[in-house]
C-alpha cells in the first residue's frame, strides 16, 4: 500500500542503523546531577483576622477556624420555636461565661457555623458585647443581622435578637427572677438546642 506523505516523512527521519553504526558522535560533557534541594522553609503563619476595626476583636467567643463555614447554614432545624433540646452545663456565676465560651469552641469544632450561635448572659455583658457596644449600638446590632459570627447579648435585650439554631445562656449573675425569665425567652430563640451554663441546683429550681 503506498505511503502517505506524512508516513513517508516519518520513515525518512529515522536514521539507518546500518549506516550510522560507525558514525562518530560529538562527545558531550557529562551531565551533573542537580544538588539536592535544602530543607523547605517553615510555612509562614497566617495573619490575624482583621476587620474594619483592626485586628481580631478581643474577647470574641470561638476564634476563626480554617475552612470553617460562615454565615447562615443550610442545616435542617425544627420549624417552630420552643421545641429545642435543653442541655445543662455546670458552672458558677464566676465561670459561666468562660464555660459558655468553651462550649462555643466545641460547637464550632463539631461543624457549627459561627452565625448559628447566640450567646446570652444574665449578669454582666460578655466582654465581646462590651467591646462592640463601645462603637455604638447601630454597629453592634448590625452584626446580628449580618449573622457571620457568634453574637453575644444580654438576656434583658433578647427580644431584639433573632432566632438561631443554638442559643447559650450563661447564668453569670442577676436575680432568680431575672434568670427564670431569661430561660423561656432564650428557649424561644433556639430552633435546635438551648445550652444553659450555670449552677445545676439553681437551674433545676428555676426550670
């Protein structure tokens, strides 16, 4: 079968071993192996998260996590308020906020998005709330609407907050009457789970 021009060109480009066996070749300088690369430098640490107010806000519960989701998630939650599960976490008035922060960390490690969590206090404000309120109430409450981070508020202003899948109530002070009123109000804001951090005996009496 006649060869096509392309096949003929490919055939002619291959040298004849019978005629090239004795052909002299120009000696080439021996190749030298590239030196082994040295140790790679350690990765540079990621810069701290910044926002319009500068570096990461001090006192913010649940610091940023690589790859963690943000904003409102698409997780399925009960459709009506008041059906959330209630969980009690033992803490004193002095440690309730600290225990609540640790609980937030666990929730984020389990895959909860920061925007799913609302943290309420019955006594002193959470340090993050105090810091954010120093920039004005408008900027403070705007972060609740954006729903990108854990939001902290006082239980007395729970009516201004919106529903979130997880609500933490840190019983860090206040009277029994105030704490008793905060419990059903916090439960109404939780669509999935209400976590109450406080003295177990006092909480059982209030519940």
